[in-house]
C-alpha cells in the first residue's frame, strides 16, 4: 500500500471525525447554553477531544496497514503514536481544566 494513500486516508478520516463531532455537539448542546455560538473555546476543546479519542482508536488499523505495506519505508508510526499521546496529555492536564475553570454561559 502506498504511503500517500495512507496519509490521504488519515486526513480524510480526521475531517470526517471533526464533522461528526461538530454535529454531535450541535445536536446535544444544552438549552441553557443559548445556542452553539456561546462559550466557543470549551466547545472547540470538546470537539477536538472527542476527535482525539476516536483517532486513537483508528490509529490501530492505520498502524497495521502501515506495518503490512510492501514499502519498507512506511510512515513513522512510533512518532505518530507519541505525538497523539502528547497531545492527549496536554489536553487532559492543561487545556480541559483551564476551559472548565473559565467556562461561562453568560
């Protein structure tokens, strides 16, 4: 399998996940929030956090497809996994508590 195809599929699935998570957040927004346009930073973090959770599950088939590819110079999946886990740690330890502390519904 070609590396370009794997990279294209990863980007396409990321965009699909973002669209689905925006729809889910818009569908389940609380009525006290006064619509989708208030408290944008926490909602953006919720969308990105859900996308990271789902991307973590979709990394396993990507890793398997990359490992079983005929090309020996595949994507550096170890670096990709480290990048994903570092982003998740930053979200959990810094960004989400900050957004929760400063969350306002006006």
